[in-house]
């Protein structure tokens, strides 16, 4: 029998038949990683058949936008139900007789089912709701917080950005890692700084040692300010730290 690739085996194990009809399975770690990466992308962006999945509260803002876009493209009636709310007039589904009422009821139930299926269970399980719109709004409050909480969080993040700097005995690489996390939190809460402001903050955050201050001055004098992006600056800073 010819060799074949078994897609249902662990990590796409390569299976072949020998002369004595015994079967040999060879582990394929790279294929297993490829499958894991593919599943991660599928969860993040969804597919034609299913929407993206919310796996962590921190990912809510990006996920919510993608989930709505998927509903618009592949389940438009359910998206309308999500945005406008659903009211069956006090009737249960089994009592509906008009075609339009039945279609609206089905769209509503599909929306609720999709939310429960594609939001991690521990995030959504304890939310009490009356319809899909109510569930959607309460899910946002749980993931992002109430308006007052969001306001206070934004205030704290802006203050954290203003006070950001390299800690005592901290490497520049570690400082850059913290800066990246802060930048992600700022973006998650809709706080936007220009490239120039981000670059200036990184320069201001460098250690006071003469070597770093001289290197920062050299970068400012050799690279035009409009060409000096955050990514380029980080690359130069990390390379310099390796050299010293």
C-alpha cells in the first residue's frame, strides 16, 4: 500500500504499511506546531463557517470588531438582532406563526448560540441576559468595564505613560518589553500617541549612563526625525545593548 498522510493522527503522523501488515507511526512535531498555529489564526480571525473566538478578556476589543464583521458578512439577520435587540411580544418561539416573526426569532437564537459557542465559557457563563443585545452589552461591561471604570483606567494609563522610564538595574531590553505591554494597553483603551511622542518617550526613558545618552544623541543626529519610527528605534537600541 502506498504511503499516505493521515490528517486525523496526532500532529499529522506519517503512516505507512510494511510487508508484514504492521503500521508504523512517526511523530511529526513541526506538523503539530503548524496545526496549532493554524488553529490560533482560525480562533483569532474566524473562517467562512465560524466566527472568531474570544479566548481572553484582554483581546475583547479586537475580537468584538471581528465578530461583528463576521456577522455582517455571514449572518446579517443575527447582526441586526444583536444591534437592535429582539422582542417576541411575550410569545414563545413555538407560538410564532408569521414568517417574518419566525425568521427574526431564528436569527436571535442563532446570535445567542454563536456568542455562547465562540466566547470562552468562563467569560460568558455567569452573565444573565434577556436577549442577544443585552448579552452583547453585558459582555462588553464584563471585559472592558463600566464607563466609570474605563475612564479611570485611561487616566491611570496616561499617567503611567508620562512616568514611564527605565528602572534601577533594569536592562534596556526589559524596559522595551514593558513599553510594548504599555503600548498595547493604551491601544486597547483607544489611547493614541503619535510616532513622534512614542519615540520621544523611549529616548527619555533610557538610562542616565553616558554611553546610552551619547548613543541617543548620535541616533537623533544621524536619522531624520520623520524616519525614526518606534520599531526602528527599538531595533537600534536592542542592537546597541548587545554590543555593550
